């Protein structure tokens, strides 16, 4: 028997569907994650909230903790479901449509397919092919980083037409390095020192994934 969500009084979330990309907007899925170009400001702020805690900022240095300094605000944002798909009406400022800029890094917010809760984000420089990503605090340590970076590889090779993708990680960030390796990236040459957005310099290691059959999504 297939249980009807209508009979149970539930509503399936109106999230983007993998395979239905639009100009400037992409969507793809892994076993446990759905990744898509943000549709509303809520998606963007939730992505920032997922990276604003001290542990994430230790490695990222993006100063997201300055954008969202209050941990309570971060928890509130991460408790929402995308576009109010949990039936709560979005406040007007969060409901504003998000329009990606042509020169901005490509940002994909990700949600867990188990409950559609915000899980983190993936960022890709579509010109240089450099990738970065992060997970929300309660999504770490579950192997989701591997899925996140596999999605980044797929995005680059089968959506953007990039033949090569690179990612850097601090040498002490064993979790990110392990996730990159399990996602199929291999060690690559690169600068031994990297300057984070907040000005800190760190020891860095670089990874790479190549293909000879890059494609663009329709």
C-alpha cells in the first residue's frame, strides 16, 4: 500500500527537482542531500548560518559569524524549511527572491532528503573550477561531506562543462581532506600557504578531479 500524503494531511515540499535545471539555476541530488540554487533569501541566510559557528570559521574564515553573530538567530534560520515548505509563512525579508549574479561564485544550498532541513552549502567558482563547501553543525561526522563534494564534481563536469575541478583544505582539516579523497579527488600541486577571507594564513593542501567528457545541462 502507498500512503497518500494528502490523506495524512501533509503536503509534499515544493522543492526543485533534479534534472530540471533552468538558466543560471541548477539542482542535483545525492543519496541523502538535495542541492539547488537558492530561490529566496532564506536559502542564502540558512547557508550562511550553517557556516557561522566557531568550528566552521576555524577552517573557512569567511566571517559568516560577523554576518550572523547571534547563535540563536542561526538556529532559528536552520530550523526553517526551504521557502516555508513546513507550512509556516515566510517573513517578507526572507521571502524575497534570490537572483544569482553572473560574476558571483555559484552557490548551491543543500537540504537533507530525510526531513528537508538545511544541511549546508556548496560553492563553485565557475571560471576557475575551485570548489568549497560546508555542513551545518548537526550534519557533520555522518559522511555527508563526501556526498557534498561528489555533488560538486558532478556539478562541474555534467552541468557547467568544466573538465577540471580543484579544492583546497588546510593540512590539519582531516575531515575535509578525507571527504575530498572519498569523493574521488586526488592530491594536486598548489600553493603551500593560503590566505583566508579574514586575513589568516594557513598551510594548505590541494586536490583535483578531471574528466574528458564534460557536459552542460540543458
